[in-house]
C-alpha cells in the first residue's frame, strides 16, 4: 500500500477533464490523445464534484477574484479525474494540454483543440510532483490506483 502512494511522487501527474470537455462531447477524444501521447492510466473516475470538494481542491486560489466562479463551474457537471504515468509526466502533460488560456495555447495542444475559454479550459494538469501527489490522493485511495 505504502509503495503505491510512494510511486505517485515519481513520473505521475493528476488530471481532470472539466465539465466543458464532457458537455461538449470531447471526453473520448481527449482520453485517446492522452494515451496516444504515451501516458498510462493508473486510476480513473467519472464523477461530479461537490461544492465542498471543489472549494478544497482549489483552496490555493481562494483569494483570487475568480475562486467562486471556478468552484461553481467545476461543480456544474460531471468530470473525469485520473492519475497518469509517464517519464517526466508533470512537464510533458503540461506541454500536451497547453497554456491556461486557449487563445495562447500552441497548435495541437488539448486546450487549443478543445477548450472554450480561460475558465472553461477543458482540462487540468498538476503543476509539480508534489501537487500531483496531493491532488491524486485527494481523489483516489491507494486501493483505486493500479
Ligand atoms: P487550472 O490551471 O486547471 O486550475 C486553476 C483554474 O482556474 C484554471 O485552470 C482555470 O480554469 C481557472 N482560471 C484561471 N484564471 C482564471 C480567470 N481569470 N478567470 C476564471 N477562471 C480562471
């Protein structure tokens, strides 16, 4: 059990496909792109966040003006949460998803192809190994990680 959690610090990242991606029918295409880009799925869940969960997950942004907008949006419909594995997972996944604002995202990135706006930006990716572990453990217990 301990070793599974330990592995989350190495070569793993955490993602959520956000409500806009699901609502717009992009779930399958995005998951396929993630797999074709060399990521292995270690855990995956189709779920809807409660307000309490979203507030806690985005606590780091609680002082930002868009915090409650973000919480409302992230609870507005189903999401897919997943732990992904690949060498250099955090950095490579952030390259694959592109800039926060799809207007700035490079061609071929998930956000360029599928995001609606800076707020409705299709997908989340952890920004560090440490946050990947915290975020993964927020959504999954060790028995759910393969
Ligand atoms: P992400 O990087 O996954 O996590 C923080 C989220 O906050 C970010 O994606 C956006 O969805 C959201 N966000 C960032 N900036 C803004 C903004 N200016 N207005 C609304 N939402 C934002």
